[in-house]
C-alpha cells in the first residue's frame, strides 16, 4: 500500500454516507448547531450530493469502501478524512480535538483491519490531531497544522511515529480564525493539486508556510476570495491532473481549468458547505499509485 502522497492516482478510498453518520437519526441531527453546522440538515439532499461525489470517484477508477454505521458516530463522521491517516505501513489513528469525534478513530481501525490494513500507531492524550491538518508535501515531508484541532504534543507524537522512516514532520502555525468552535484545518487553507502545484488561501496562511512553499519551488494558485466561505480551497486530487471540487465555486474552478486541470464537480450546499467539509474531508484515501 502506498498513501504517502496527496496527488498520486487514487486507487482506494473510504467514505461514510450521511445515513451511516446518522444524518437521518433525529437525536443525532437535532444537535446540528452544537456541531457547528450552519442550519438543520436536509438528509435527502445530503444523501443525493454524497452519491454525486461517489459517482465521480467511481468514474475516476477508484474503489470505494464504505465505513459501517455505528452508534458512536455523530453527523461529523461523514467527514471521514479526519479520524485516521493512511501510510505505507498502516493506519495512524488520530485523537480528534473535537470531543464528539473521539470515537471515530476506533471505528476506522476496526473496519480497516477487515480490509487487511493494519494500525501503525495512534495519537494519545494529551496529544490531539486531526488529519485535516496533515498534508504530504512529498513522500518524505509531512506538513502538520498547529491549531485548535492538532496541538504541539500531537505533532511531537507524529514525529516519533514517522522517525523510523526518516519522514520530516514540519509544523505549520494556523490562525485563530473564527476560534476553537470553528473547523479551521490546514487543509481549509491549501490543497495539493499535483506534485508541484498547491491551491491556496494565501492571506490566511502563515508567512513561514508561504516561504516554505516558495523555497521548495511550488506553483501557487490562489482561490477566488469571494468563494472562501464556500470551501473553494478544499479540492481533492485524483492524480493525473484530475480534481474534484464543489460546483458552487465556479470562479476558483475555472482558475483550476485555466491552469490545465480537469475539474469534476458535485453540488455541495448540504453535504459540504453546511457542515464545513469539502471533497477532501468527505474522503479518506487508503491507496494511491
């Protein structure tokens, strides 16, 4: 298994449909405000939009595996990217900084063991970490956002886990943004498009992170800032210059097409924008070429 890349050809990906995360369960959907959703969920629309995303993944040749439903999952479980990190040696289980998400890593571990994917290690208290803060710049460099969801201790534990493979773990300071209750991940501010290109929300990135990108020769494409609040910076690479983006972000998507990328889109008003998670958040890549 190889998954030390954000941009290799996507071969296998885990998803968690809204029904599996309890979007259709009244006692779970009733706490939407506490979870940071913008409005009460529309389950039927969310399910339809998630199915549109899955069609794009299937059409791209990726094998989809589906996380089983669980009483422990809240509506946030649909954003399946965050609770685990796939590596060449197995799964690293996160310890989410958002309390309701703490049970999710064990659900990932149990399911992935059935797929033959072992657990390499886990982030443990007082360390916190969510994979929305973790980006492979290349196979030997892991950029990790230091913010309200991933703390210093969590980053130190990641360094220890990856030290045997001589993977450099670089800390990237994140802004306060809208505060601890908001879901601001490193991947809210950047998406790897290919090995040399990054989509960025430049004004919100720390100076040292921008200097790191420029020092390594990355080409930076800026989002259209009128689309910041609709998650324009959250784009999933399928490999081979193919991307998946939210269709509402037409201006940013056109910039990507003008830069030479093939962009498939899905409607994300309910499944993405309402809950604050774009196509990268909705997918946990397990294998890339």
